[in-house]
C-alpha cells in the first residue's frame, strides 16, 4: 500500500472504515460505492471507526498523515502486527485505540478477531468495533495487550499451521496413489468434517481423538509415530517461537 493516500473505504453496519491505500484503490472503491474519489477522501474526519490496515513499517508515515484528520469522537482500530497501543496513541496523539489480531479466514466471514481496547475507548465505541469485527467472523475480547501477541501466535498465524499440515498430509496421499485432486478432496473434507464434529459434539478434543483410535489399529500406529518423533512438542515449541517473535516486533 502507498503511504500517500487515506480514504474511507466502505460502510459496514454503522461503522465506516478508514484505510490507507493508493490512488488506484481509491478510484476502484469509489466506483464500487458509486461515489466520487473526492467524496471518499472528504469522509476521513467523520468516520466513527478508523481502521489502520497497513504493514507495520508504514506506521510512521501513516501516523503523520492521519493525525490532522482525527476527531475526538473517533476510535482507531489497529490491525498492524507488533505495533503496540502505546505506539499508536503516541504517533496519532489519540487515546481511543483498539488493537486487533485477525486472521485470513476473515476474507470469507470465518475469521477469528482477538482484540484489546485502551481504557479511553467508550462503551459505545466498543460496540461499534465489535459489530465491525463480528461481520468478518468471531470476536474475542482479551484482558491484556500481551494476549494480543499470544493470539498472534495461536490464531493469527494459525491458518499457516493448518496449511502446512495439510500440505504434508496431501503429499502422503499422493505417495499412496491418489491423484492431486483426490488428495485435496480427501484432506479438505476430513479437516472440515473433523472441525465441525468437534464444534457439534462439545467434548474435549482429546476425547474425540481417543474415539477414533482403536488399540493396535491404524490410527494408533500413526499417532505412536507422531509421539515418538515428539511432533506435538515441536508444534508447541514452534507456536512459542511465534509468540516471542511477536513480542520482539513490538519492541
């Protein structure tokens, strides 16, 4: 994204969203909303919810351009990874800030949005933010900003863990003689079905694992190998590394 243009992108429920985008994107959004690019830019100071959706390294330039347009009644929502609420408040001279860690399934309305609000955010502002987040999936409020870094490692990066596992799962299917299309269907539907069953049954995930695992059977053979290779331990250690990296980015 280009740091040179700020625009009000769309209206979602009662929340207008302010984004930093380039001129071509402004024109595209204006066309979709059937308004003029000038009208979009004029809305910068009236949007109740200002969403900062840029790469962290673009934050200083964004702060400098956005600061003159902010009004006291606006709430700033940041989805910039590793950029603390304090940094946003300092850069913008604005106290009402909410930090959010979303994930990519938000693109299809199945996102997991974890958020923490600064004390200056009012109840009314928070309701607007929650409505915005729930439009793209689920929203979870946490009690500390540190939990945002933890969520970065769990749900923010989480889809990549699933995709990594699925890649190797499909490779195993190919080696067993399935075509690429068949492997994809087998793995996708198994993941979808297993997750849906977990949500439907409302029992511990370990219980569901045990229900599939017969002593001396095929599932047990695979799980025993995973345990011998400490795959579970390595997964937990990898997630911890993601968390520590999120903390480093924040510094």
